[in-house]
C-alpha cells in the first residue's frame, strides 16, 4: 500500500545538513479535509521539551460530525513569523487545487 504525502524539508546549510524545519501533510488527511470539512481551521504551536527542542506547529480541521482532526503538522526551530509564513504557505500549496475559492474561519491559539 502506498502512503501518499506532501513532505517539505529545509536545512540551515546544505553542507552540514543541519535540520531547520519539516512539513508533513498525509494524503488521507488531506483528502478527508478537502472532501468532508467545514470551513474552519485551528492553528497552534507547541514547544517541544527534551533532547530535541523545537516547536510543533499544527492545523486541525472540523469534520461533518463536528469533530476535530489533524490536517497537517510541522516541526520548526522556533515559533516566529518566518516559520508560520512558511507553514501556512506549505498548507496552501498542499490544498490549493481542492478548495476552489472557499472561505475559511481561522482560529489561532491566541
């Protein structure tokens, strides 16, 4: 079985291959979001603890039964405007062909 996904890696410096950020959008979640969603998305960032620090950025959707489900996520170095812009553009790139001029209610964590 093939697992479809949109994956986007960024590195600080290509010679050292030091990780900067990664974006993950699984095909099944994208299909669920595009085919049975309400026009609502919630966005949030969560600071990771432990030996691998960073921030987990996530976007959740609301399905027809009013249940939240994870649409996409990313792990980035820090929560800043550049990383949020990159994350939201990656989301737009993943779903732009399936939304056809629909409007969304976006609810941030603040």
